[in-house]
C-alpha cells in the first residue's frame, strides 16, 4: 500500500470520528504525520527520556560518590559503567518496528584462551614442574592406599579357627572286656576310626594296679593300641576297698587316720545295699562300717590319706600311657559324717522295707561335695597328662545337673552322662517318647548350656530293644556327645552291607564343623508325635534330624517352631526302604515310616 493512500485512509477515519462526536466536546485530536516524522519524533523522545534517565542516574550515583562505602581508604572509588542503548530503524519494516542494540562500553567478553596462549603456559617451566608434581603425588597416594588396604587385610587380627575336638569327644569309644584283645580286632577298630577303648578294672583292683600282673597286662594293652593311635581309658571304682586292704586293716588296729578314711556310724541304720536286700552296715569293734556294695567298704575320697593313694594310682597308670579315667558308682561317694534312717519312697510300689528301692537315698546319692571331689581329681589328671586326658563319672546325672554346673551353666567336668537319651527308647512303658524327650531337653536347657556341653552317649543293643536299630543310631549320630558302647554294638551292619553306616561316616566327616561346633536346638512336632533337633554353624548348611518313635506312619509338622528353609534328605533309616525323599520338602509335611529316623540338610535363615 502506498504512503499517500495510507494517509488518505487515516484522514477519512478521522473525519468520521469527528462527525460522530459533533455533540460532544473535542477530547482528542489527531494530526497526520509522515512515517519519517513519526520515527524522528519517537526516536527523539526516546533518546531524550534515555538521557533524562541517565542524568538522573548519574546524579543519584554522583550524590553518593563522595561517601566512603568500602573502608577507610580515601583512594577507593566506585567505578561507573555507562551502557548505551541504540534504536536502529529498519527500511524493510513498514510497521514502525525498531532494532535495539545494547553496548557494554567497549569492554570485551572473556571467551577463553587461544591455542597459542595455552601452548605458552603448557611450555612454561613452572607449570611443567607443577604438573609433574601433581602426577607423582596422585600415584604415590594411590599406591599408598593400595598398600594400606593390603596391610589391613594381612595384619588385621584373624578370627580364630574352631578348635578341633579332642580325641575323647570325637569318639567313638569302644568298651572291651579284657586286656587281651586280638590284633585283628584292633585293626578293625582302626578301620572304623575308633578313638579309644574303655577297660573297667575289677572293683577290688583299683588300689592294686600300681604293680603286679594287672599293671603289666594294662601296660601291654596300652602298647598295642597306641601302635594304632587308639587311646586307652580305665574305669576305676575309687570309693571302696576290701577287707584285706591294708587301709582297712590299719583302721581296725586303731590308726586314727585310717579309721577316719572310712564311712562309719555308731549304730546300725535301715540302709540297704545298692540293688540288694542286705543291710548296708557291718559291725566291727562296736563300730558300723558302711558297705553299700557286697563285701566292699566305703571310703571318703576327700580325706588326705585316700587322696594320696588314689592320685598315686592315677599317676602310675598315666606313666604307662593311659589317657582317660571314669569313676564307677561315683554318685554313691559319701562325704557326710552324721546319718539318720532313710525315708520310704512313696513311689516304691510292690517293694518292702528289705528292698533298696523302697527308700529315698538323699544322704548317700550325689553328695554336696561330689562336685568338688571330681574337680580335684580332674585337675590332677589334666596335670599329669599335659591336658591330653580327662576324668568323668559314669553315672547318669540328668536329674542332678544343677549340682555340677557353674553360674554360667557350664558343666564342671568333661563328658557328663545324660541317660534319658537312651532310656526312653528302652522303656516300653513310655507312652509318648517324643514328648518325653522334648520335656527333658527343655528342663535340662534351663540348667546347662546345651550348645557347650558334650555328653557320654552310652548304650548296648539292649538299650534300644524296643526300637529299630538303624533308626536309633541315626538319631544319636549328630547329638553333641561321644558314643560309648561295645565294639560290636557301635558298628551298624544291616542288610545293606554297611552302606548306611559308611554313608553316615562320610556325611559326618564332610560336615565336621557343624557336628563339632554347631549350636543345638530341639523341636516337638505340632501333634507331639515326632521329635527333632538341629545343628547349625553360621556359614554352613544346617543338619535337621527327625525321629518317629511311634509304631505308625506319620506326617510330622514342625512349622510352628522350626525356622529353617526347605529340607533335603541325606540319610534314612531301614524302615524307609527304597522310598527315600528325593525332592526338597517343607518342614510342615515330613512323611515318616514307623520307628524311623531321617537326616536332612537345610539352609539356615
């Protein structure tokens, strides 16, 4: 559109506006001007306003320029920058648009260093040395950290490896009836990894073994077993002597020291010999001597004259190579000096007053000083065997465990015997073996730390005559204890030609860490018809042993108290036949044949 036509249109529009507003006062006027004039007017006004703003700004800044705002230095001044704004008209735009440029007063913007400038610094000796210094410092620091990490790994205190079980805990221990054992039997014992043999001295031989034929026989026996790396343990009966013993003769002759070594009383009491019907008191010279066992007379093991004799016997036997000892009938060691008649036992049904079981025997069973007596002789044994031997008692202490533990629930001596482990499988009158086992273990755990104690598991074939043999032996195989039995009873050879026994031996060897050092926990199935225990050592698969002592096939559920994962079967007893569980199963649904035991492995949670 031409400039003239544009101006004409503007005039027409103005004329119409004026005609419409003839009745009103003139409120505004419009004078047509050319674009150039309009542009000059706008530009001039803008520049003027800009100059006014600049002058005011300068006046404002200059008004405070004489003030000292940055400190006490009179030479400090505030640098002022003038920013110039330019409006540049465009010939191509007919709508009055303008291009605006803002200048920074001639200052240059930093855009980085040029290649030439960089090379100048790169070749500067100072920067070369600095770069090399930082390079060397970095690698020295890196190497130092590497060496430090290696030193921490190498020099840091290592966790002590679990102490291997001593020989008498590792077991098994085989009982022998004679000092004369055939070489072929000894060779077979070696093959079955028997750790030691136990020979019981005749009751009247304990204080006669220091010399003579018995001494020579034991010496020869020790020599033969030692050649096969099998240790010898001797069972002693230390609390009785016969009438022909010199100590008894001296007591009757009036020796005060010898007389005080015997258990005596001024009058006869109603005590009955152990497991007999005769009186347990015999009169000599108006004094009654206690003889609980046949023709043997009880002596006090806490008297110095007896201590000297017994320690001399132990020393002589260790000198020829004996490594361990067990006291027979130790629970009947008497230390008290005043006695009264025994009280009838209210549970003694079908017995009369001439029977041993008719009475309660609180004065002569598990004396209060028994613990101290055992500790005294145990200390002596450890001393003369350089801590390689042990002393234990053969009696079942299940119902008297509180008398033999310290304040940390640790047993005072090695290898206590808990007879209930085998009792319930022998007694056909036990109505619920699983529940009975659980109750006794629970009661026992309140008195002794079951994860620390190592027990004697002593048995013969008659022990489990009411239970399937392989199931019994698998059940006790991972208990914290050493098996003690006649050699023929230790070795389980069934219809599979020893396959089960060999597999069990292999599994125990491969899981020695768990067997020797694993924690012990026990469980009762939800319907109380099955019993189980677990052995767990952190970092190793756990062992879970389940026994069904009933005469019926059952499905055991341990979901309420066993926190392990799914079970994988390792070994099953004879009654499983060829129906071993091959897939993983949940602990809430374990199918068990009658009188059976299964050994599983699992991943502890």
